[in-house]
C-alpha cells in the first residue's frame, strides 16, 4: 500500500502542469480576485434602515408580553423600526415592492413566527437572525417559567440590550472571502484526480499489472485512493499558508479554528476524490467533457467567484455553497455546527463510495 501511495505522489509532482494548476494557480486566483474585484465586491455591507410590519395573533399573555418586550428592546427608531400592521395583505404588498423590509406574523400556540420577506437578501438574513435569536430566548424563558417562575421574575431586566456589536477580531477584506472560496473550489476540483486515477491506468495499460499484484482488490482500490490524499494535503496546505503569508488573507482568528477548517476541507477532498474514482470506474467518457461544465456552473452559482451571484432557491442547494457557508461560519464566528454537518455527510458518502468502488473495481476488472 505504501508503495502505491508513494508512486501516485511522485507521478503527481513530476507533472509540471499539476504543480502549476493544482498548487500555484489557486493562490494566484486569490490574489487576483481579491484585488481586482475588490471594487465590485465589498467585504462589508451597510444594511441601512430595517422597517418591519408585524402582527400579533397569539393568545397566551406571556407570549404577547415577550413579543412586546423584544420589539421595544430592539427598536431604536433609526435603523430598526417595528410598526404594527392592520392589513396583512397590504403589508405583504409593500414588502414585495421593497417599500418595507419584511412582514412578521406571530401566531399559534405554541407560538410560530411567519416571515414574509422583501427583496433585499442582506436585510432578509438580518431579520431571520433576529427572529431566530428571539425564538431561542423565548423557548428558554418558557422552560424557566414552568420550572421556576420566581427565579425568572427576579432576573427580569427591562434594559436588556438584544443587539450588540460583535468584534470579529480581524478586519476582513475580499482577500479573506476568496481565500475561503478557493479552498472549496480546490476541493471540488479534486474530483478530476479521482476520475483520472483508474482511467490513466487503463490508458497506460498498467491496470493489468496492478491486478497481478498479490494484493486484495479492496485494499488495492483503497491504496489508489489514499495515494491521491498526500497531493490534496499538499494543495490545501500550500493554499492556506501562501494565502496568509504572501497574499495577506485571513482565515479563522485562532489556531484551533484554522486546524478544524483544514480538517473539514481535507475530509471533503477525500470524499470528492472517491466520487471521482467511482465515476472513472463506471463511466469511460472523459471527465473534462462531462464533469467540468457541471462543476464550473455549480461553483459560479454558489458565488465562488463573486458573492454578488445569488439566485434564491438555487444557490442555497448547491453543495459548494453549503460548504462555503460552513467555512465562513467557522472562520468568522467560531461556530462548528455547520462544519460538523459537512464532515458527517462527507464520512457517510465516503463509506458508500468506498463500498461501491471496491465492488465495482473487482468485478469490472475481472471482465
């Protein structure tokens, strides 16, 4: 197994085009996109005035008090303005015409929050975050109210500041954005390494020698895949190190978060390589013709090359976008939830691909 891994790594490094395309080109892209497009894409967005119409249709007095208290705490009459709606249809029409930001309806028992969004994506995300925060607080308050209402009364503070400015620790630029998105691009591009893995052996007519080797077929398949992993490890390491030291980009604000980000991308790359290898086993069409157009389209729609590219209902379901979202959540805020989901999904897919690939490799090469 070690010999196969070393063989794959040496062959990769011998090809100068691989060194340029997979090792240096992503770093060059980070520099070019981060500087040349910095005037078109801004690292920060000014949200401006957020005007919200709301309706309260709940019966529980505690819910009504919680809603009123939250709205009073959030409203500053300058940037965030809540106004009661007397006509839901009219308010929804105003939101659709972008005359107000959104309409929020508090209804049901237990309470549900219905949000009718406007057309501004940044403001919609802000409102969604606000309502998510309120929902979590309200659930916690209800639990305490049922178990220990006296403690809740003693801890009440009418001057609670619901919105606080959070220092991200690092002044962010578009270089940071592209440093993270290029990591995702690099990982998804590794599908080509997997797809060409066994295709190359067939074209060089060396697959027969592999079959004659006294190695279990499942072990042989795994060895070929693991032989591509050092290349991916090298790619991710070089991109992260050079982006920080040469280009001046930033990832997470501390070593532990950066290490976890690195781990997520490494596991993702291994999964993508496995998907490519299974493709190469069962489909003989050149992946440059079939995979690359789909891959580039998916990366474009995911905002990998510009954060202004966002198609509601399409962008969110793109795998590249979901990985980027997890990476930004980890790098900016130190939140691991989305990164953990990406890792778990990758592990599940990897196990499935390993089983399919090992069985397919054994059966197809025996034919």
